C-alpha cells in the first residue's frame, strides 16, 4: 500500500470516528480504487457501510475482505457479527408479519 492510499485509509477512519460518514465513504472509495486488493480497506469500508445500515453493501465488502485475507480473525468477527444481526433482523421481521 503506497503512502497516498495509507493517507486515504487514515482519513477515512478518522472521518468515520468523527461521524462524518460522507467524507469517510469518499476516502475509503478512493483508497479502494488505488488498492482494490487490500483486505483492510474492504473491512473498514464494510464497517462504515454497516453503520450506515447499507447491509448488503457491507456484506459484499466483508466477503471480499475475507477472500483476500481468509485467516484474518478480526474480519471474521466483524463479518460474523453482521450476519448475526442480519439474521436477527430477519427473524424479527418474520415474527412481526406473523402477528
């Protein structure tokens, strides 16, 4: 990862922490354009998308991150948490429809 990409990743992470999701997304997208094979960038972008409740997009980037780095336990945990939350939301929706 070159210095500019690292800078974009850092800016994205900082913007995310500050709640500036638009800037974070712009930074992560630019970082992904520069280094589409970075599991770290895909993971961070997925975390942002999850927070923005763009679950399908987040799932895509978690899957991609795991394909790129299948032994990364942090990505596994993050993706597993998303899947659990997605499953719980689906069950809740089904229960509400049954009422």
